[in-house]
C-alpha cells in the first residue's frame, strides 16, 4: 500500500502554498486528486514555495499551471484581482515551466462549434447526396471504359477470379436462399390458403403461390438476401484493401483495381443471381405445395398438374429477367461504397451499412419501375 503524500499544502505561517515531493507523470493522478480538493484562498497576493520539489517534468508543469489558474480564481465575495508568484524554484524547473507556459499561451483559442440550423443541415445533407450521385456516375463511367476495353481484349477477363467469386456469391448462398424461399412459400400458402378454404377454392392456391413467387417475391427476396450477404461483403473487402493501402499498391505496379476488384465481381454476380432466383422459384413453389397438401387437401400431383396452366413461361422469364439488373445494382453499389472508405476500420463499417441500405432502396425502386413498365406493356 503506497504511503499518503501531501504534494501541496497551505502553510499558514509563511502564508504560502508549498509544493512537495515528485511532481512527475508517475504521481499525476494523485496530485490531480489533491488539486481538485484544494480550497480557494481569499488572499489577493499568493506565493507558491517550490523548495520542496524533488522532481519535476512536463506533466508537473501542466498541473502547476492548473494550480495557478485555480489560485487566481476569485471567491464570490472577493472582487480584487489576485496575483500568484513562485519562489525557490530551481533553475531547470523554471526553464521547463516557462517553456510549457509559453507554448500554451501561443496556442490559438479553440472556437466553440457553430450551431447548424435546421435548414442548413438539410442543405448540407442534400448537397452530400448530390456529391455521392456525381461520384457514382463517375464510377459508372470508369467501369464502362474498362468493361469495353475488356470486351475488345477478352484475355483481360480474369477467369479464375470470376469463378472464385461465383463460388462465394452463388454456391455458398444456396442454403440461405433455399431455406428462406421455402419458408416464404409456406407462409404465402398458409395465409392465402386459409382465405381460399372458406370459399371452397382450395385449388387456386396454385395460382397464388406460383405467380407470387415467380413474378415478384422470389426475385426480390433473393436480391435482398444477396444484398445483405454479398453486397456488404464487396464493400467490406474493397474497403479493407483501401485501408491497408493494397489498392494504392496495385496502382503503383500498374494493375487497374477496376479490372481486378470490380469487373470479376459484377460478371460473377450477373451469372449466379439468375440461377439463385430459379432455385428460389423451385423452393418457394415446393413450400407452397407442402402447405397446400397438409392444409388444403391439394395433393402434389394436383398441384403440379395445374402449375403449367396457372403460370406461363412469360411470368417465369419476367421474374428471372430482373436478375441481371438486380445483380448490376448490388455489385456496382457494393464495390463503389468500398472505394469510398477513408482510412479507418470505423469507415469500413459505416460504408458497409450505407452500401446495404442504398442497395435495398435502389432494388425496391427498380422493382417498382419494372412493375410499371410491365403493366404498361400488358404483360
């Protein structure tokens, strides 16, 4: 247990504040604790006796400055300006104290943060969105140039990278896509079937499940799952490479990050997402079949027999046809946000969150546009 030391005391005989022992970083916490409890002195002229100091460093100088500020603070009934003088200060301690004091005086005063008005905040956020849109358009332009150059020279397509990303974005996503699509088919079959059963129209559960899954829910839900799983991974991977300066290293040795990091990911996702949507269609319809057989007395044979009549190839291709657009949105936004990371792990997390939110928003917007266009075309 450490011995209790009084590092500063008020000597009533000499009417001075005496400094004692080591005023160094080692005793910083204990000195600061005593300074907080040190009472205000009502005298207008106060002296500090430094003869008891045995060691003194930068931390001690900073605390001594704090002590002087506290001693100069007036009591509520004391209006006269106080003066503080230091006596018996060793020459080397005085030089260090003068240096620290001078440096602190020369520092510019910190300005209080300006309060931003409500309208100014809206304007700043709006302008920030415009800047993001401009950067995204620039990114798309650069991507188009590199993609066109790769088409002219097919050897630039890195097949190994594309196959590796196909495995990551497609094969490893099959379990989660299949499970959620199956459960979604069960939910639709249950919710719709309970209403159809009241009217004796059990067989129409085939149209309900198959059309809903093939045209809308399977493409949309698969895209949202891939946005959360793969789009975020693209942002985190590229963002981490930017933090660790790997992207700058690529540019230094003459390798284009667009050719290595972006184009293979886009191609891989544009190949795998349609296949995942077809798989989601199958699992969703199968989930509806299971629910129809268990709840509505519609056998598997009856369900499959009616399926070609209920769903045309047009409906199937309309759902799958959305996949390349959805894949482009997920891959482009995911990679773009990865390049927006600014040198810290916190930035990687922030841009990953922004990436997923933006992808899902744009996916829903694109799906709404598809619905309007299909309605206008009568399909």
